[in-house]
C-alpha cells in the first residue's frame, strides 16, 4: 500500500492566533513536500482552489517547485478541477511537469468541492456534469494521441493539431477523484481508471457498496483487476500519543469547519463529533503511529483492499513545526507498520 499526503495549501492561524502570510504558507508547503520525500512517503498531492484562504490556484507550478526539491516521491493534483480547465492546457502542463520530475506525476481529475472556478472562468454552473464528462473524454484522447481528431460541445474541435510536449511516462496516470455520487464510481469503472475516494466523515465501511459498484463495472467492461486501483483520501494527523494528536488536530479542524459552516449554513462541528470520527470506526486517521496504522489497515479491509491512502493534513498547516513532525512520524513510524502488514490484493467485486 502506498502512503501519501494531500495538501489544500490553506492559510491558517498559528497557535498564537497570528495568521500566516501567503509567502509563509508557500514556503512551508514546499518544505513539507521535501520532507515527505526524505522520509520515504510515496505521494504528495496539491489541491486546486480559487479562494483567498488558499495559495494553490496554480498547483502545477507548486508541483514543479516540489519536483526540483525531491527525488522519488510521486506528485499529483488533489484534485484538478477538470470541468473548469481546457484539457489541452492541463495535459501540456502535466506533460511538462512529467519531464521536470523525470516521470513522477499523476493527474487526479475531479469536480472540486467549491464552485468558485466556474464564474471565474466564465462557465455556466448548469454545465457542471457535462463539462466534466466532455473534458475527461478529451483528456484521455490527448493521452493516447499527439495529433488527435476530436469534437465536443464546449471547446473548438481538434483536427490533428499537435499537442506537445509528450510526457516521460508512456501513459500518464489519470485518476478519478470522487465523493459519494454513484454515477462517478460507475464512470470510473467503465473507463478502467483508478479511483481516488475522498471520505471526510462518517465511516469507511459505508463506501464499500460504491467501491464494489466501481469494481463490478470495471470487470464487466473488460478491464483487468490490476487496473482498477482504489485509493483513499481522508483527514489525518499523527503525534506521539493519541490524546496529543487529537488535542493538536482539533483546533485547526474546528476553525476550518466553522468557516465552512458560516458559508454553507451548516451547524458547527463539536469536539465530541471530532473525537467520534477519530475513534475506532470513524473516518479520521488521527492518533499515535500505532493507532493510525491500525486504522489504515482497517480501512483497507473495509473497502476490499486499497492501493494508496493519502492524508489530508492541511488542518495542521498553521503550526509548521507540528506539521513537519506529523509528516516525519507518518513516514518513519506509521509507514513501516503498514507496509509490513499490508498484503497487496484486489478484492473481487460483490455480485
């Protein structure tokens, strides 16, 4: 099982209440990527947001800087908002990044959890689903052909124009990032694309029927089981002790959730809810190294086998020292336990 980190590059207040500057957050983010590589983690993802509290509106530039500082870690989007970008430009950017990194990049394509990109780039939100489907179709075509012929509704047709550069990797990895929509799982399975499942609450086990739907659709479409990879993206944080991890992770998580609650009309999440999701059975991978490793292995069992787990650790970003310590523990303490215990396997879909 591969182990990684996803960052949303959010600007957070520190323990003293002082808000980071964008430059401080960017400097810290690049240090996090470098450290993740040094401690042997497998992947680092950078999100895409177009809001004042984030610094990741141009994730490929951040990943290029990270590629120059690292040697082996794979770099991916988390996610690329595919509905709101020209697939030709996206492919060119990632192909260029693949050259810089010597073949270490991946695209995780999704629709994003915010809709700010749509009005920003002059897109109609009513076309949310249709844009994603069409852009994914073109992106896959570009991966296959350097001079594609293609026609769609939202973009001018391609009639054999060259799309360059070509990446180092013969087939640039393209994952589909999904939340809880059955149609998204089904589409990924029918296309035979690896699946990144974002689980931000509840339990891992409740997503098993959707993962089985993905695997069953992929098998019925004739895709080999090894192509149907499933990865998990979940909130996580590691400290020396379980209580220490929860005490350190709760305040920034509460800050982010409170801001989201004000914007979307949610009820503020409480410490009791946080502790329940961090407890055994909950979807937060927060605790001591041993506790987090056990939860990772349990999540893999719940979902029928996982190829990768990535930790959404942005909640600790306001305290760079604690963030780096958590990354170090993930690489040096958690990863060895998981890698020693995890047996690579692909579960048969439930009939």
